[in-house]
C-alpha cells in the first residue's frame, strides 16, 4: 500500500476547466492521487501551513497534505472571492504555498514550481529568452509611446497587438480602429508583433515528450474563432526535432517541467514561435489529442523522477542535416 505522504498531489481549483479535466482523467488511471481544491480554502474553518524538514504540511479542516515526498501538479493562480476577507486569506495562503513549493528539494517533481518560466509575465523579457534559445521570433515591439508605434506599425493587418503581461488577452490584427486608439498607449503599454500568416501549432511538452496539434482557422486568434463566428480545424502534427531541442533547452533554462509552445508555420514552411506558456490550459487540446496530454502529465507525476530531456526521434536521420543545406564557410588564410 502506498503511503499517503508519497502520493502525487494535484493543486488547483476543482471547477476550473483544465484542473477539472485532469482530476476527472486521474480517476480512470486506477492510481490514487490527492486533490487540494483551492476553493476549499475560502470556506474552511481550520487552515494550517507548517514548514517541516524537507517540505511542509497543509491542513484544511480534516484534510492533511504532506509536501516534499510525492510529486506535485500546481495550477494555483489567484482567483478572488466575492468576500474580501476570504480573498485576503486565499491570497496569503497561495503566497505561503508557492514559497513552500519553490523550496521543495530537487528530488521532488513539481509541475511547475511557481518561479519556473516567470519571464512570460513580461513579454519583452520572454521574447528575448526564447530568441536566446534559437527560436525564430516575429519582430516585436513593446511600447507606450504613440509616436514610436506609429513609426513602426502600419494599420494594414501586417501587425497584431496583444497584452504584454502574463494575463490572457485576445490577439487582433492592427487596422484602422486599433490605430485610432493608439493615443491611449501612454496609460497601457502594449505588445505589437509581426503578423505571421499560416497555420498554428500548439505543442505541449512534458519533459521531452511532445504532443502537438495543427490548428487552422480563419481568425487571427483561433482560441476565440467560434465566438467570433469563425471556423477552426484541429489535427495531430509532428514538429521538427530541432524545434523540440530548442523547447527542451528553454525549459531547462527556466526550470519548467511542463509547457505549451505556440508556433506559426508560414507558406514557406518556416517555423516561428510566438510564446511559451508556463501554465498551459490544455483541456481544449486534449479533445483532439485523445487525452494524451493529461495522461502524460499524470504518468510523469506517478513516476516522480527526473523527466527525460531528449526528444524521442521518429527516425534516426532526424538528428542529421543534409550537407546541401549547410551554408558555405569563407576561410581567411
């Protein structure tokens, strides 16, 4: 019988889409997981978080959770309550919880530690981190100066704009209506990015395991295509091994065990990376991936060991480049 202290712990809001999907999926695994529902913090009568050697323990009424032995899946962004006092309690608890998760020993798999991939909260920093790993990135401008944006961004759909923080926003092509609002930039810095036309690819990386989907839509932001009266088509796809290596390098540099990478592939077949999500929502994608994303997450948590850091090659030649594709080198004698 597995000790309760070593069972994997899933932390999140039971009614939130991705977390609810993972909780439902774990029931079919035939393995035991502990579920820490952050909604329960808002209504509990007893709440204790105590730091102990090599970990910490949490008591929520009659439920006791020991952190430091079993693996942890963490999806714990702050969701305010309608009651200010309860919101303050939840915020303080999440702060203490994240401090504890960040300090857990390296031998304990945490998917993901709170500071992993934190650069995504500042898109300018995020773009630089990704470019340093070798990804091809669209031209990007983050500014609150109207004159600087007008000088670079033409209102002809060749650029998109979206938020420059980690908060979800809807990406839109910059046209006349958007250009008319540029005077508002002084109070709201915004990200403008070259509009890469082509199909989207969402690749979920669990360690070195990659589950990728091709997404075709007639809208700029496929996530909201149906809401906007558009269409969307999703199908499995393989991503180039070289892009997988870049993703793994980025995850190693930023401490991520699990991430979602958003690519664009243009008409010439060139792969562009838009961003990497350190807390990816994946229940939508799992509909088309046969639950492979959530299943890979759960299997990794049960193993509770270092995740593989080399991609699984579909054929040995994936690691080699044809000589004809290697650029010539000028030698100075």
